[in-house]
C-alpha cells in the first residue's frame, strides 16, 4: 500500500478507538437502566403500553417479542410501498411498487440488509422513504443490538431464568442511543452539503444548454441526510440514491466520506467494550476487538494492494494512463476520482466487514481479487466488527467454538467466561455458523441452474458466477451491497433473495438467544490453573484462526470457480 493509504488507515483506527470508548460507557449505562433522565421519560411510555419494565422474560418469550415486532415492521413497509400511489409526499407521482419488489424490500429493511433491487430516487416517494425505510432502519438496528445484549447477559448472570425485557431493551436502544447519534450525524451531513428537503425534483439546464438552450437534466431532491445518518450508524446500508454514497448529494466531500466510514464501525466497536464492562472484565472486550482489528487491517491491505495493481486488460489498451498521474496506474474503473483507490478500497472493506452494504464505488468493477476481499468478509459471517450487535454476537459464537476446539486439544471441558460450553451450546453454535453457508451455496446453485436465474446474469463465465455468489452472500449475511452486473429486480431473485435474507437473519438470532437462555441458567465457575485465558494474545490468535478456518472453508470451492478463476484468466493474457 502507498504511504497515503497507511496514513488514512491509521487515522481511521485512531479516531474509531477514541470515539468508541466513551460511547461504550453510555450504551452500558443506558442498557443497565442507569440513565436517570431516560428512566423518568420512559415511565409514561411504559404505562401507556402496559409494560412492566421490571418484569423480565426467558429467551423464548424474548424471541417471540422480537419476531412479532419485526413481523409488524415487514407488514408496515410492504403496505406503504403498495399504497404509495395514494399517499402524500410523493411529488413525482410514483406508482405503487410491484408485489415481488415490495416483498423483497420489506424483508430487506426488516433484516438490516437494505438490499435494493430498485433505484431509490426513481421508485420511492418521500413518505415511504421516511416513514417506511428510515424508521425501519432504526428498528432493525435496535434488534441487532438487543440480541447481543441478551447474549452478554447470559454470560454475566448466574443461575438466572431471564435475559431481559425485549420491549424495554428495544425502547432504550432506539431512544437513547440511535436517535441522539443520528440527529447529530444528520446535522453534520447537512452542513457538508447532503440535501434534506421534501421539494419536487429540480430541472436544471446543463452546460450543453449554452449552445442550443434546450438541454436539461432532472436532479432528485429528498430527505437524504436524515436517512444517511441512521443507515450508516445502524449498519443498514442502501441509500436514497441508486448510486448510494458515490452520489454527490449523498456523499459530497472527502470529510463526509471519512465520517461515513467512522459511523459504520462506531457502534460495533463500542459494543466490544460494552461486552467487557458487562462481564466484569474489560480485557475480554479488548481481546475480541483485537481479533477484529487484525482481520480488518489484513483485509484493507489486501483490497488496496489488489486495486493498486490495476487491470492488465485496460493497461494493454492504454486506458489506465488517463489517471496514472493521480493513481499510479491502478484500477480506477467504477471509482469516483474525488475518492480514488485508497478511500474506495477502505470504504469497500468497511461496508462489507460490517453488515452495512453502502458503497462509494462499484464493487463489480474491482479486480477479481480486489472484489473477492469484500466477498470473503461477508462469508466470514461479517464478524470483523460486523453489523450493530450482529458482528459481536457472531464473533462470540466463534469464541465459543474456539474454546471448544482448545478444550478438545487439552482434554478439558471447554468454558468461556466461567460458563461451561456443553452439548446444547455447541449444537446452537453449529447452527449459527452453518445456516448462512447453507443458504448462500444452495441459493447460488439454484440460481445458476434455473433458467430464470441465468437470465439475470449479464456477464458470462467466472465473473457472472461471482455476481450470483455475491448476491446470495450479501443477502444471507444481511449486507446489501452487490456486484451490480446481476439483474436482480425480477420475481425470481426478489423471492429467492428475500427468503435468504429472512432465514439468514433469524436463522442466527434464534440459536444465539437459545444460547443466551442456557448460559444465563448456569453457574459461573471461578477460573483455575487449567482454565484457558481468553483475554491474551494466544486466545486472539486462536480466535482469528477459528474464524478463518471454520468460517471460510465452506466457500473455497465457490471462490475457486468465481474470483480466483477470473483472476487467473485475466492475468494469463
């Protein structure tokens, strides 16, 4: 990597750590009910809703509450899309969204995937964008956070039959964490030039009009800053504009671009410290954060290096010479000149390490191995920081797998944070780890065998296979980014990807909450001389090895058929 790329990465990590530490203290206080002002303001809400904040529940009732909560969100978003033509705040007069696309989008925003098979500015009216999509961004992010809080309570409690009150947890996360942060960030983005209005689309004269006085262009308007803030903080992804964070109205400056990247990782990084605080050993949070950080840095180095090497097919035509002075002949296809290779590569790694899916460059135009890095990060389960809540509970699942493997090697009953990891927990760990590879690989097989699936592939050969593999990987891991050469806004892909999203989301949440209930009911044993320390460099290395070994092996054949084969063909010319 270049010196500028290293400097950018160092500044990003330094600011991330500096901001995550105080945020963790605030989140832990809010979730523990120690935020005094919040308690006073919450009291009338509990009376109105008939909720007793002191009454907690077991994991099954907690899960049922989440399922009902999210099911209502799906119905609301679906109804808003189907009734859009009759709703106000639709100055462009957009028609109702088709049933299959509305189904896909409702599932997408409920699962924190935010996969968009449509062009936002050409499909959705303002009311649907604000009341449907933006609101659901808050609720899906809150769902991920409360699940990991419930799991951490399972580690921290002794012989308990409850893991929390789902309604209290959801309310506190939304009101006192997501809303204040989003308000501050939205104001910052508006100050940077991100638009925020409900005006009709503007028609402007282009430069060509100076010659004939006729040429015009329609510029989309809308409430962008408010949606942008929560889509980044909640690792939702998607965007008001089809071009997403490559659009100048959504990402106007280099500073806005940098802050967007910080916002994606801010809450996931803070939750690692929340974990350490809640279990009473802050070193545990640092260990998990260190494992995430090592994997993240390795991914950034790999992606940036592959993109800086350029594309030999374009180099043979002399096409890379137009940007050689600025980018040293690297692969600038599909990237904004104002961001360049370094910022585009870093953004791509961040958004796929987290379950965000927002993009500031066309991932489909990356080099084969450069594009494989975001693909692999999703296939690892998005545990390298990951989505809000989802990344941490995914990494804790791998941590339990790591101590189980260590226990097998030394002949001791595995334990993590004083809780024995027994047959029930390992069954849930296996389900949580294997559900997404099963969805990705079986879904990809169905898509490439079915005629309706092959019709969506625009590029033949290995790259076309990579586009399908990327789409199913993104959907099942609730990311939302895409190799956009695949025409996915069809009934076949809308249904297939919608099913992958919902089972990818709750196929992991169900076993995680089951583990939370089981762990909470156990006694917490004191460490002995034979206990594996889970806060030092040895455990960090073991955890990284487990993530790479267990998380990636399922996908090696598919990667060989897609990006690896494409790379070999490209560089063999």
